[in-house]
């Protein structure tokens, strides 16, 4: 099935994705597991701390139950999905216009063109 250049451009604006988190796109492979490991490690340390600093056996059972019962796990963030190319370009043009980098008439024309090609209202 052959597509016209206009169809290809429209599909590019809607299907192509861009990283908007402003971090290396490969970093989340390593950073999320590292955050989970760090959170679990701190939870284990907090849970084992009462075992190291108890004075009597009766005291230790009560303290351990209280500390372990009040423990909580850290919530680790999740990955952010990439944004469609059309949305990214629209946001960039608006930011440039707000900073005075582009003339407003030219920016409005470009925005209209991108929205039309991306199939946005």
C-alpha cells in the first residue's frame, strides 16, 4: 500500500515519539531497578535495627513488633511514556513564542500547519 507524502507526515506526527522527561532515554533501565534496590535495602535496615539495640528479651519482643508493624515500603516512581512528535513540536513553538524568539504571526501559522498535519483541532 503506497502512501502519499501528506499521509506519511501525518502518521509521523502521531506515531513518532519523543522523550520529554529530559533524561537519557536509556537511563530508566538502570535507575528504576537501582531505586527499588535502595528502597528495599533501607527497609531491611530499618527492620533489623531493633534487633541490634535491645536491652532485655521482654523489651525486645515488644519493640520489635512495634517497629516492624509500623514499617512501610517506599513507593518508587514509574517510567513516563514518550509524547507524540506533533505535541512536542507544538509545545516547543509555543515556548519560543512566549520567550519572544519567534514572531507571533509566523508561530501561529506554523502551529496551525502542524495541528492540521497531526490531525489535531
